[in-house]
């Protein structure tokens, strides 16, 4: 049995030639696959959250590189912040808690670090942060300021 590939005057050659159709389909498939693979690479990367390193030592909190105990942490309304807690207080376990926001790092052993990602509320205001077991000595203020 033979297939008759007669040219039709009303159809262009690329529609009736099987090799041309296959090549066209492969080209379209390659273009779509390339778009799927390359799209994430071309997309703009998500902004990394701002990082704040809080060091627990001498029964107080310090910002990394600062000598001021229990500093005010100034955050912008609506921003995302990663608070990294580093415990340098030998022999003591510490926590970091912003109770009003339900954000807590509990029982961090000496010599260890951990972090908590915080979505700062859109409402400016002041909130307390504490070390739960040592709240009388280890506490400070988070000051949420307007994002403008």
C-alpha cells in the first residue's frame, strides 16, 4: 500500500510534508521546554531578609559588634527580618522571645546559634523582647517604625 502525497493547491507545502511537520513540532517543543527551564533563571531573585545578629553574653543581649546591652531593635513595618541568636554565655541556656508576636527561640545551649524569621507587623509600635529564663536581666524593646 502506498501513500499518495499529492500537492494540494490550497495547502502550503509545510502543512503536508511529514518531515516538515515533525521538524516544526520539534522546534516548537524545544522552544517551550527552553522557556520552562530558563524562566526561573531569568526571573528576579527574591530579596533576602535583613539579618540581625543578637548575641547573648554576660546575662544580656548585644547586637553583634556593639557593647550596648539590651539594645533597641529598630524594625520597619511590614519587613521580613531574620534574627540570628548566638549564645556566648558559657554554662547558660538562653532564649529570645517577642511574646506579642508569638516568635520564640527556646533553650539555646552555649556556643550555639539559631535563627527565627519574623514578618514584622504593619502597625508601628513598641514591643518587648526577652530571654524567658532570665527576663529580669535580659530584655529590650523592638521599635517598629513606619516603612516610609
